C-alpha cells in the first residue's frame, strides 16, 4: 500500500505530463495533427486559376479588333467571302502584289463603296468572329484546363471617336472537379475616327461618281483642318489612289491609314 507522500508525487508527475502534452499540441509539435492542416493549405494554393483564360480572351479580343480595323483601312478588309467581290464581277481591286491590293470605291463611274452597315457587319464583325478562335488557338496556352468554346458573335458600333466591338464568346473550363463559365461578353475599343473617315471617303466617292477625273482639292483641304492628312495620287491603269491618315490616332504606334481607289473611264 502506497504512502500518502508517494501518491502526491505521482499526482504531481501526472499533472506535469498532461501539461507537456497540451503545450506540444498547441505549438504544432505533434506531427499527426499538423499534417492534415498542411494538406488543406496545399489544396488552396493549387486551386485552378480560371482568370488565366479570361485574360487570354481579353487580349485576343483587343488584338483581333485592332487588326480588323487596320486591314479595313489598308486593303479593304481581310475576310471570306470577300464582300467587295460579291457585288462586282471583275476583281474590284488595284493590285500591287498578291498580298497588297486596294479596293476600288468607284470603277468607271460605278460606285462600289459598301454602306457603313455592310462594313460593320460584313468586314469588321466577320473578321472578329472568324479570327478570334484562331487567336485563342484551342486554348493551348492554358492546356491544363479542359476547355469547350462556342462560336463568337460580334456587333460593331461607331462613335465619333472610336470603333466599339461587342463580342459574345461563351467558354466553359474544367480542371479536376471544378468547372466555370468564362465571360461570355467582352468589349474592345479601337480609338480611330472611322465614322468620320467613312463619311469623308463617301463624299469623295460621290464626287468621283459624278466626274471621276476631277479631284476636289478644296474639299480635301478642308478635311486637313480636322487633323487628317489626305492625298490623291495617280497610278497605272487609269487609277487614282486616295489615302486618308488620322493624325489623332494610331494602331500599333502607326497613324491610322484608310485608302481606296477610283478607276477612271
């Protein structure tokens, strides 16, 4: 039978042991408790970052919008089917080479310039719809996601200062057991005075339809007062090339150029 002093000793020893265990627990010293907490932290750190897809789409929308506006001004657009050819049996271009050709807006007094609505829908919006998926390229840049995409649909509007692309492009992305719908609506602003440039080109086209040999220098001089550079120069094949340069705006650090041809009778 234990003496009273021995019982007190073991009781104190037990209290010290219990205190030591509690101290280890709260300081993270027991490994089988802390390992579960670390596992949860890893799960949070490696969660799929869907914003990478969002940023890729936004970048491609902006890039494709700039190219759509650039190609319209430089070579009349770059879309298939070609809306210029659709309304004219002959090739309606002044051709420098295979890749560089300028559309005729007047061909021997016949006016060929498309309406503003045709330019917005059949050239600018169609370019976006056709080339945006080429830019995202099957989302290979974010191949750690399983991505399903729908075809884009674009509406283009013109203001006095810019070209606005409103793009509907639904994307569905999955990684592991997580899925998310990306977008689907994007807007890109191209700061070019295309609305006014089209009005200038249409006025020149009307003049040329009435008298294709007469260059309206007074009108062109008035246009330059609005911070445009506008020129008319003769080429072979009875062709006059008009070029309008927007001195207020650039695309990829180059002043925006819009050019078209008039074929004289």
